C-alpha cells in the first residue's frame, strides 16, 4: 500500500474511473465533468490517494485551493471534496489519513481554513471540522410577481463567460475566478443556466440551478441587480415547472428582503464544515478587520494551546477551535458562546459572522 500521496499524471484516467464508480455509479457522466477545476491535470498536486502498490485505488480526496475576497479581507481556503474509501477497506483509518494529508497540503499552500460540504458531521468533527458560515435558503413561490422590465430571458448554457464574470465580479464576496474558469463551469452536466438580457443584448442577471449530482432544484450561483434577478427567477420557475430554491449569503439583505416580499419563504442553514488551518495568521487577519470596524480593542489571541477571545478586559478562553469557527463564520452569536458583557456581545455581533461566502460552482 502506498500513500497518502499526490496523484501522478499517468494515473488520471484510472483515478477518475475510481471516483466515478464509487461516487457516481448511476450518472451518465464522469465526475471530472462536475469538478472541472479540482479534478484536472492542473490540480494533481492537491489530490491525495492511497493505492495498493501497482494495484487499485483504496482511498482518495481532492483539495482545491481558492482565493476568497470578502469585506473582511482576502482569505485562502482549501476546498475539499470527493472523499471516498473503497467499500472493502473502510473503517481502517484510510480516509482520516487522506484528509489529514489534504489538510497538510492546504497548510503548505498557506490556506487560512479548509472547507467541505457534507452531511457526515460526526466523521468530519473527529478530524476537527465544525459546521460554520451562514446560508439562507429561500423557496421561490411558483407565482412570484416581478416586472420583466423589458428584459429578454433565456435558458441556455451557451453564454459568454466574460459576461457572467462581469456580473460575478460585482459580488462583495466569492472566489477569484477567470473567464476560463467560468467557461468550464458552464459545461457542468445536469445544470441549467438562466439569463436576462437588455435591449442592447447586455447580460443583466444570471442564475444557475443544479450541478452534476448535487444542488438539483437549487439556484446556487446568481448575479445582477435585484430588479433584474426577480423577473429572471419568475422566468426560471415558470420554465422549470417545479418549485425552485435559491441559496444566498445572509448579507445579501436587500435581495433576501425583496424575495420575501414577493412571497419567498426563508430557511437558515450553514455554509459547510470548516477547519481553521493556521490560527495565528487567520486571527491576525480577523483582528485587522475588527480594527477596520472600529473595534480596536478586540482580543483574538492563540496562546499555550488556548484561544483568548474578547473585547477590552472581558476575555473568554477556549481550547476548542470549533468555537472560533462558529463565532467568526457563524452561525453562533457571541452571547450563545459565552455570557459576555453587553459591550463585548454587541461588538462581536457587529463584526461576526464575517461576510464570507463560497458560491456553488466552487463546492468540491
Ligand atoms: C465516509 C468514508 C469516506 C469513510 O472512510 P473510511 O476510510 O472508512 O474512514 P476512516 O476509517 O478514516 O474513519 C472511519 C470512522 O468514520 C466513521 N464513519 C464512517 N462512515 C461514517 C458515516 N457515514 N457517518 C458517520 N461516521 C462514519 C466510522 O464509524 C469510523 O469512526 P471511528 O474511527 O470512531 O471508528 C467512507 O465510508 C466512504 O467512502 N463512504 C462513501 C462515500 C462518502 O460518503 N464520502 C463522503 C462524502 S462527504
């Protein structure tokens, strides 16, 4: 048995076959089509595998480094996915080893945190991940009312990636992408792209539903002005002839409010599972953000295996990194973490959760 180690170039075909057989036995496409940036020759160094010497793959996971901009600063994240062990070799610690190797690769890249999307909470908690980030899911009513405002609507994946990039770049938070990245994302199977165009044929809004085996019925990527997005959603619901949901970062408050006024119902959830990879560096960035938010006296210190969190002289200490995740990314409010005094709770609740978000195309 060898590994965990990165994937070799000549192994790509067998590797994709292994993942597709294990994770997508029913679908008519290869898993590499679903994750065109992560399962790609350019990302081989960030894949970790355990393989029988000259034999079958036994366990694997894929890591993709992302640079995420948000009002709290620039963060580097290690997005992890396609975690699998072949059924005959489960419960021997192989996935744990592969994930630890991915985390190490993330640290080597200087990532601030690792993030993954799963429902196996207990499995990932053992490796130090915690549910974090705030997600709002809205069910879009089938009879949503919106003024089409002279727009022309289309459902087609054949859209100029640069036009989408122009709107995507207006988001205050998300990964840094190129037009080429978006061109690849547009080809992901089982995905519907809705667009709204003005009289000059300029893209005004887009919304993407579905992504391979995931996010069916969920609009996980969208962009454009609220007045253009609402009629686009009306078109999407009518064309898909089934209920649709939209996933949004909680800080898109104007959009969420208008969707709710148009009859959408809101459910809150979490973005994913997060593990901080380099606490001193990460906390320094967060302190800088706190300073920019006029909370100069915020205390966020790692010391002697503990974390000291507070404001002025009101300090709480914890040895659980999970507390940092739940406070800084949400969904926990400071007052739910510890009975801080009023000033500290109010200060923390002004700063946290940080408005960080990862859009659906980046979920590995
Ligand atoms: C989940 C999976 C990757 C674990 O692989 P593995 O090599 O058996 O994992 P390890 O041996 O390192 O760890 C096993 C531990 O996880 C726990 N575990 C395994 N599957 C679990 C599950 N579905 N839910 C919760 N815990 C689980 C085991 O109880 C064991 O715990 P223990 O160490 O306390 O005994 C493997 O079961 C698998 O490939 N499943 C199908 C694909 C999948 O669901 N991938 C995850 C996508 S997010």
